[in-house]
């Protein structure tokens, strides 16, 4: 039988007994808020305290999200925006680099604007003076091209833009003029009329011409109304623009217009009314001159909140990272990236150890409170408690028409021998392709993850495919493609030793 005995111990020794220490989590009154005015995200790992994101308790409403591919960044953003719209009645503008939000926005009743078929006139003043607008356009070109190394070309281009405005009757320094703005085509014409032998003008004209050629009408015809971008749930789908620099130019231009609108709007610091999502836009998130930084600095006053998501924290400019009131750090694998995170957020060895083991949807959260606090500002989020739109995942091809609910497909992939990371990657591919893959795409994806052909056919049978529907599945997958898959599999087996599908013994399923 146990006996209670009184002992003499020093306070230093007591400190090692965990039951007397508060786990490293912010105090519950900082994490829990009224559900009618805050956004529920998930529970903390240690005390299971529900975490409600409440802008009023934070120094500003900006959010930074980092983590490796497939770690759960976009899932968090979608959950966050869905609830922000419901609870706060806020609007959201998503600049979608990879086209991964478009389907979700449509399913959630929002509007998708596709760059390429729609566009903006880069020279639309958006209420600013023509002089200010030409400086913004030049600054965007400086961020995205090497024009700053050629000061003569930069000056000639700026003068040509101003001349194009003057030809349309604009006063250079007057704001809010209601006239039809010139276009980049007008600028190109002005630059093309250079005196013979003027190589700088010729080069400046070539620069604008090649921009126009590669972007079609995306930057010269204004079909998108900037005002309409600021209310409701809007996704600007940039993925059909052919180059990263064009996507960045479109993103920068939209942010410049948004910033002008923001500055002209009423002062409203109490709660966020517009969330601007910039996901994987490393070129514009890493440059201090970009308006992402201005919105972070000034947005709070106007109720504008910025959500920046990136796979690599070093791609997010320090002033965004250190100014964001909330940081969600999902799993990061590179030591250099974790060091950057740690130097920015200064957290203990405990969090460092946890960050190695984090699964999908789990994140280290850093909160910068508006009031000074004595408790920790970091905690581990057990998992983002998500908001999913019920969308069936389909495998189609010939007469094959298989359809699954997400959880069911995930279970089937796990029981077929894929590990969680591989299964989530397969689900992400479905999401990227509007929730539907052809049987050939599905088979080639499994092949790339190391599943042999016979096993893929058996798996498709298990999923419900008929014998005659299986015949064309591999007909167009080239031997070359399979060789790549096989060598990938070999590499993986060497690297992973016992992890995931590639190393599991699948026997020899029948063909
Ligand atoms: N908290 C979660 N609960 C359930 N499923 C999740 C959670 N987080 C992510 N997932 C699932 O994991 C997969 C990958 O998530 P997500 O697309 O958000 O990754 P990501 O970090 O945005 O990746 P990428 O950088 O490649 O865009 C998706 O199928 C998503 O539905
Ligand atoms: Mg994503």
C-alpha cells in the first residue's frame, strides 16, 4: 500500500517536475473568444484549448503561412476564409498563382476571374495621378525585369508612358481624372518612333513589345472592374498566364489598385472586412517595394488583412514576416528554413523538436498580442479543424466512371500501401485537376509513386473498374515514362528504407 510522506525539496528540483509547470501555450483567455466574432481554427496540442483567431486581441490582422508542399497551407486558408465570411461577413480576394483555389471558390458560391481571357489595363490610373501610376508601372518592371540595370531605358520608358497619358488629355499630376486611359500598345508605338541608331529606345520598345506578345490582351484591355474585386468571394486565377513574371506583374498591378482603393476607403480598424490572399507569390512577397509590404504596414487601419502563404519562409520578406500578427508554420524540412523561422519568432527547443514531427494540418502558431503578456506567444496546433466542401473525387476514362468521397479514397490509398504523405499528394493532384483525373493520369501518378503496373490494375479493380475499362489504361503511358517511374522507385527504396508504398511487399497481383 502506498504511503504519503512529507519531503524537503529545493524549488530548483521542483521546477523539473512538469506537473508544477504550465505547458508552453498562451493563456486560455487569449486563445478562446466569442465564436460569433472570431474564427475557430483548431485545438492546442497540449491542453486542447480551442483556438479562436480574434483580430482584436492581435497587434494586426495579417497572417503568414509557411510549410512544405502538402503540409496544409491552402486547406487552412480555405477554412479561414470560409469562416471569416460566415462569422465576420468579410470579403476575400484570392490571387491564385497555381489555379488551386478556383474550383473551391466556384463551389463556395464565389466568382472566378481568369487572367488571359480577362485582363486589366496596366495604365488605368485607378484614381491615382498619371505620374504616380507611371512610377508604379516602372517599379513593377524593375521588380520583374532587369530594367533597373539600364537607367537610360528606364527613363525613356517612363517618359513614353507619361507622353501616352498626355496624348489622351490627362494632366500629369492630377488625381481622379475620368478619361479613357492609354494602353501599353500606345506606349509601344511611341517608343518605336525612335531616331535611327538610338539603341536604348529600340531596346525599351522591344521590352514592351515582348511583354504584349507574351501576355496577349491581359495587360492592355480593362475587362476586370477593380471595384468588383473588393466585395464577395473573388478568385483571380493567374495560372493560365504563360510565365511567372507575367503572373507576378498581374498580381502586383492588382495589389497596386487595391492599395489605392484601400487608401481612399474609410478608416475602420475594428474588424477585418477584406482578406487578401497571396499564395505562393514568392516574387512579390519577397520584394520590399511590392504593395504586399504597404498593405501589411497600412492595412489594419482600413480593415484590410493580408494572408501570405509560401512553401519557403525565406521567400517572404522579413518585414512581412516580423510584422504579421499571426504566423502558422506547418512542417518545414530544410534546416536553413527552420533556422530562419526560429530567428524570426524566437521559440524554445521544445517547439524545434515538435516541428520535426508535425503531420499534415499540424502547425506551430505564433501570435503577437496587442497587449503585453507574460505567457508564451507560441503553441502547437493539434490540427486545423477544417471546413471542406463535399466534392466527389472522380476517375474517368473510356467508360470508366468511378467516384469517391475524399475520406473513402484516402482510406483506400492507405490500405493499398501508400503512406499518408503519398496519399495526400494524390488527393492534392485531384484537387488541382478540378477533382477529376483520367484513368491514365491516375495510373501514371501511381506509377511515379512506385506502384508496379499489375498492382495498379488490381487496385483499379478493387476500386470498382470493369475488366474492359482497364485495357486502355496503360496504352498511352510510354516506356520512357515508366523507366522514369522505375528509377524513381529505385531511388526512393534506397532513400526511405521501409517508408511508404515503394518499399512494401505487394506480392504479385494478377494481371
Ligand atoms: N487539417 C487538415 N485536415 C484534413 N486534411 C487536410 C488538412 N490539411 C491539409 N489536408 C489535406 O492535405 C492535402 C494537401 O493540403 P494543401 O493543399 O492545403 O497543402 P499545401 O500546403 O497548400 O501544399 P502546396 O504548397 O503544394 O500548395 C489536401 O488534400 C488537403 O485536403
Ligand atoms: Mg497550397
